[in-house]
C-alpha cells in the first residue's frame, strides 16, 4: 500500500478518464440516416419534412451526391436541428459491453492516516465513476489537514458501523449502516467513525 492524500486516488483516476481518443471521420450520409431513423421516419416522411425529393435524400444518405448548402439547411430544418449538428458525431452507444468484477477482499489498496481505500473496478482504466470502499480510521476532524474537496459529485453509503459526515455548508450528520448521502464534492467534507471499530463505507465519485 502507498500513502496518498485523500484526493490522490481521485486525481489519478480522473487523469486516466480524461484521455481524448482520436475522432473518426464523420460520414454525412450515415449521420443523416441515423437522425432520420431516430425519429422513426421513412425516406418519404423525412424528404417531405425537409422539402426535398425522396431520390435526393436517398442519394445523400448513400453518399451518391454532396448536398448544396441550401439542401443542408432544408435537411436541418426538417430534422429540427442546426446545420452544425448534421456534422456533429453521435454520442457513443450506451451499450459498450464493458464489465469489471471485483471479488470481496480484492481491489487496489491505498492507505492514508485517516482512511484506508480499496479501489473497485480497477481493471477499467477509463471510466466515468470511481467506486471504492473505505475503512474510516479517523475519530476526530482534528486528524484532517483541513477539508477534503475535489471536482465532481460523490455518493457515500455506510456498509458497517456509524460515521459522522462533516460538510462545509451543513451541520454534521450521523449515518448508520444502510444510510447514504449524495453531495457536491467541491464542498469541503470529512468523515469520521463514531464506532469503537473502524466503520466502512462505499464511495462513488464522478470523474467527469
């Protein structure tokens, strides 16, 4: 285990999640067909909405002709979008098929003076959320060097014991097994254990 400040693992994970992948060239015909099908329109319906001939729209979708700017304007108006949106790549498919399983006791461990983190789903380097468990060693906020704060939002779920969640703009709140909290992580926050033993929690931090 290595010593990191409480936000260290979040900075490392966020850096891994921020790598830009090269964009693929956009195929206008495929993009137009995709937008049409998203609306459940036939070629005839879409052509009618855009004020174009069905044959013209078919040729555009199949890459058999390059539309004039006037045709692009008509297409955009018919689809109720702006012309630049015709050239904007679609969002990534929601179903990516990725999965990572972390068995009990597994995960990458990182210890600090106040928390002992265990990173979950560590095999997925690029991800939108950082899930990890934490054993809460701290018994007093005096053990922290000021507030913990970082970008994003955070979800906390108590697994065992009782914790006290301190936050910059709210009164401290005690949370027991099964209790949870969702908060803006840029707001200062600290968690201590009120149990004789170290409490354990699940944390999920957004990385975007």
